[in-house]
C-alpha cells in the first residue's frame, strides 16, 4: 500500500494555490503544493529524508534486484522474505502483519510507518468531519477504479439536484483539470486536486479544498477520489459515507479482489446497468460478492446514461442532506437554549 511503499511521494497541486511549497513530513513523505498558512490546517514542515542508497539482494528463485531504500536510522536490517509459497506456485505478499511488501523493509517497520501516516491523516479527517457536522454539510467520498463512470455519475447527480441543493465538488486526479471542468460546466463550483505520483486524496488535501470552496451550510459536498481501488480505502477524508462505484464492464469478482475498498464503503453503486443486455456480467453475483465482504453494504443499481435506478440514489442523498440539516438545527437549538439558560442565571444574581 502507498502508506508504506512510497508511491504517494509526488507533487500535489490544488487549483489556484497561493504558491508552490515543498515540505517533508516526519514519516519521510514529500509534498509540493500551493497553500496559505492562515488557517486551522497550518502545519510544520520539519523532517528530513534519510540517505538512500542502492542495495542488492537475492530472492529464493535466484533473481537479484537493486533497490533504493532508506534505513530510517537503523543501519542493520534483515532482507529475509516471509513469502507464502503455495503448493501451486502462487505468491502471497499480503499475508504478513502489514498485509503488504516493501523490498528491504521489515513487516514491523511497515506497520509502524502505516500507523504513523494514518494517525496523522485521521487527525485531519476528524477536523474535516467536525466542520461538516458543525455546518450541516453532507459529504460523500466517491471511489472506484478508472473508467467506472464516476464523473458522468456526478454530472447527472448534480444536474438532478442542483435546483434543490447547494453542491460543491472536489476532483482528484494525478494530472489535468478535465474532470473539474466537466463539473464546472454544470454550474456547480469544483476544485481540482492533482496528486502527481500520489494515488489517493488525503484528509489534509481535502481540508485545503474545503477552505477554498467554503461549502454552504446544509449543502452537499462531493469528493471524487483518484481512480484506484486500493489506496483510497485506507484514508478517511472526514466524509459521512464512502461510496464505491463498480461498473458492469468490470468483473463480478472485483469486491473479492479488492476487499478493503468494499469493506470500507457504506454504499456501492453498480453503474452502467444499461449495458447489461450486451455483456456477460452477473449483477446478482457481483452484489453477492460485495455483501460477502461487507454484509451491511447499501447497493444501488444505476445507469447514469439512461437514468435507470437514479431516483433511489438521489433520494438516498437527499435523506442524508436532510439528516445533516436536522443535526445542525438541533445543535443550534441546543446552543440557543444554553445561552438562554446562562442569561437567566445572570439575571437571577
């Protein structure tokens, strides 16, 4: 996963940023993006990257590889590999405690790095979620593999709801502003985040986007994550729900191949259902596989193109927005009652 292997080290660019700024986190990750520092997400830039060097090692099959890697202050380290070699010759690199493999790094070290990274991310996510709740904003994090139809689905969703709801959108891609431009064509405000080599959005990026977009109280906030069924599963963005989109042009076994994503999601949209008559795709099996991973999953079968099933999806969103608005109203009412109580106490003195 990118929490340990370093594939998230890249340039992050948020549209219209004040200035480019490069910094290194304590965990060794490097980011470069434009931002201002006068907000609650201001953070320190302390940290150093330990010296990296090439190091050869030989696998059991006799192949030799040279990897650039960091010792993290520990010059001595083991290069043993606890690979699970099944009788039929398959390899399982996700069988250890870290459920991942990085050449030259122990499972224990990977677990520690992942905990450190996710702990920092979870702190930012908690701030995002508190802000959403305080302002009655219903936030959804849409995740899928590339080509599932996320952006088209978002466009159709916005077009159907924008007369009744204020909507703001964050778009995540490694490069280009194509998707943000498609969203802005609907009239909804959208902000593009380019992650460079990074394969997911994180809560810190979304926090900056929130500050820029300033979503209205009681509104809908949609986050289209980078197309990837692996890494976004690990990163809480502060959303109320993670929505996994699976298209019928993919395999029915996707939920079994990428279980972390479907386990982390609350909702699955089975998209492009208008194509089912032309494909050898078993929608019932796909849904059953998803429920094997996550029995609590809410599933909608939709087609953004034909409109099939969209009414149920839209009704679910509107119910979520109404729930957030009700919580906001309850909070305001409780605050007013508290103020009135304090005023009575002061008057009695």
